[in-house]
């Protein structure tokens, strides 16, 4: 089911025979009899072993009972005492074996079929359902050539109140989700990286989840490995059904990853409680496991008289794109050796400087197919979840949102692969947003504004208006998308701001082959906070310098201005947004300077004015350029 969990073992053992078996089994159709038999075979084998051992235990108990009976007729008291003791030990052994064996077999017999509880909350207030996918690209729902990737989600577009590309402030999961939750850009809410400090989290902004909880909602988060951010930030949850990222989970997964057979058994839905951090493994990113957790969490609140606000976040489309079988192979071609990729290996070692610049065409195609297979697996699960929610009465009065935390670069132009190391292009910084409304969440069409630019910071105020709760609007950067707003937000309407995260790649050039200021690799930047569950955070000695060298972008309907910090100062580039891979810098050609330099200067002044309002200092370098400097509180 999860061929990627065996990848390390296969590489070490150099066993093509085992790879072929796994490949043949995992590529069988999901409903084929052979696949069903193969998945049930371990259970059948263990069940047979259990019953054989049960019979052996019973046999020895019967034989020993006869010995005890014979000893009773003897005048040897010591002999009777010894045989009775042996019988008691065997009896206790039999009971322990039976109890634990039965529990183990029960947990082995785990179904991934989705069966949600009936909605018995008896609530008139609307429910909120967020379904998000890590690394979801807008083109996978917008362009016709990708219509077979997420056919179910694409079919929901015609029912939607809104379907638009959404611009992401920081294309990294943690900062993006905090922007989504607070309606405030990361430059203001303080979460600028995947590893924020303790003070940043304690001095947080008000979130939509926290506000909803205070107004009577049951707030729930469900996810797998990419959702390890949810336990690490005070979003405002009643329940978090997701793994966390800390020293303990890293050690546990490091040990278990070498034991593929045990790892495969422990991924079964009823077995995960043994090692909850197992879902922190990127090789086990099955959306059906997330759906199973969703069902469990919803069951906890199905009888409580409170509306539900549940956020479900799928990781299957995140690097290393380790979708379960058969989805990982659904769109893939085999390589010259007749093999599929089980997962994507990094193009660059983050601990070194070696970059694979000569990636074969088939490898690129296989990587993209792995990504699309992950999205297709998510779409398959969403279809089942939405059908169950509709059937069980959860959607009669609700607002439903589908989106990504960011998109993904997949070798377009010079963008490379991944997200967060650059702000160029329209792939990693853009994700689709679909909003469906039912019952009393349906907006009055005459009061529905038309906004050309949709941003992550607009989600929180949009939900707040639809469920009639109040966020501190004086602090918001975003604005409601389905309602006319009575006030201007802190951030200008019709514009968007973007910035990068920590460099996850090394070298003096960005993934787009642009100059940048480098610093040590990510593992050298981090420390462990013993007072915060042994979680990782950026060391104070680096937290000041990193924001100053970020790439930044200022975006409107037509243009994207990019400001890159180099050793010689900030350099600017200007691109049409229709130039999806940012390949044609409008300031590069001298013939364009007169036309586009004034546009670039106006956009740069707008961005710098915004950054100055957020405490960023503009430091001239005496060479006609400048540097950004930030004072980050620890």
C-alpha cells in the first residue's frame, strides 16, 4: 500500500526482486481482488498463526490438567504443588496470549472505509469545513489539460460562490497557515519561518479558530505529517488529531523507518495509537488515514449541541510526493529499467552544496506524475468525505472551503522544484481557493464584491462574516471576499505582498539562478527549546539576519515586482504576471526601461512604505541601492 516506506531498505539491500514484487502489488487497481488478497494476506497469516498457537496452548493446558488430576491421587504433596503451579502459569499465559492476540488481530483488521456519524448537534448556526491540500497548484483545477487530476474537486467549481487563484504571503506551511488563521501577513504576525521562537507564538494575533471557539464552536484540526504545525501554535483548537514535529518524533521515526514491515503494520488506522508520531513520516501520506481521523474527531462532537469548525489538511501532494498505491503510478511512465518512482529524492543535499543540474526528462516527468498522483488520491478521498457529510446532514447549513497552503514549482522555466526559496513565478506562490456556501451562509448577491486579487489573509475575515463572529478588524490586513467591507484594512486592497522562508537550498544563487546572500544550512540554524516540548526554533543569532536577506515581492493585477537582496544591495526585477515562470525581466532590456522603470519604482515605493510601517528599516548602501534591516524580538 505504501511502497515509499520500503525505498530506503531496497536501496541498501539493492534488491530489485523485492522492488518488482512491491511495484506489481502496489500498482494493482484499488478494488482488484488480487490487491485485496495481498493486503489481507498478513492478517490471514497472523490469524492462522494465532489459532495454531491457541490450539497448542489449549493442548498443553489439557495435558497439564491431567497431570494435576493424577498428582491429586498421589500421596506426594510436593509433586501436586509443583504440577498445580505449572498449570497456573500455563493458564495465565493462555489468558494473556488470548487477550493480547485478540486485541492485536482486531487492530490489524482495520478498514479505511469512511463512515461518518449522523449530525445530531441540532444547531442552527452554520458549520465550517476547511479542506486544504499542501502544495496545491491553481493550474490543476483551472486548466483543461489537467481535468483528470482532481475531477471531483473540479466538479464543485460550478457550485462555488468563489473560485479564484489565491496569492500566498509566504509559500511555506507554518507561516502560510498563520496568515490564513489571523488575516495578517507574516511580517506583522511574527511567524516568518517554519521554526518560530517561543515568544513569537506566545505573543500571537487573534485567530479565526480561537474566535469561533470562544463563540461556541467545536474547533478541530485533522492532518498528517505536513500538519505537524497545528500542535505547535495556539491556533485555538478543542482537538488536534495530527502528529507533531519535535526531537522525540524525529528519533522515533528515524528508528522505525529502517523496519519497513513493522512500519507498514503500524500504519493501519487502529494501530497508529501505538506510535502516534508515525504519521510524521512523509512516506506514509495516505489521505484515507486523514479521513479516518476526520471520522473519529467528528464522532466526538456529533452529539454535542455546538456547531463544528473542522480543518482537514492533506500532505500527500507535498514533497516527496509519496502517494500510496495505486495512485503513485496512476499517471507515471516507467523508466528505462522498467521502474516507477515510489517517491521523489531531493535534487540537492541540504547538508552540502551538490546540486543535480542534469535531471533527466523521464525523471522530471515521473516527479510531476507522482505529484499529480498525490492530488488524485486526495480528490478520491474528498469525494467520499463530501458524500458522507452530505448524506449525514452536516452540510445543510455550512460554509466549505477548499484551498492549498501554497503551490509548487515543478521545473517550469528556471524555477526548479519546490516552494519557499523564491517568490518568482505563479506556481509555488499561487493556489486555488474554492468557497461553497449553504443555508444561511449564502451571501446576498447584491452585496457581494468583485475582487480581482484574492490572498491568504482574506480567508479569516471571510469566514468571520459568514458565521457572524468578530475578529479585531482594526488589526487585519485581509478583507472579506463575499461581503462588502465598511472599512479599509491595514493592507491596501488590490495588492499583495510575498516573501521567502529560510533557504532550504544552498549556494550563492536562488533556484531561479539569481544572486542572493547565503547563510548556513537549515540544520545549523536551529536549536531545541526544552521548555516547548523539545521543538525546533531558529537560533537568536540568526533570527535577526534571515529576514533582512529574504526575497520580497509586490503584486498587483498585472505586474509582479521582485526585490532580491544581494551582497551589493537590493536588486529589483519586474515581470508580467502572465509570464508564469518569470522568464522575461521587463527591466533587463534597455529598450523597456523608459516604459517599465516608472512602474517598478512606484511598486517598490509602495512596498517599502508598507515595510516601513511594519518596523523594517531601509538602509542606503551609498551605491544607489539599499538593504533591509529588521529588529526581531526574541
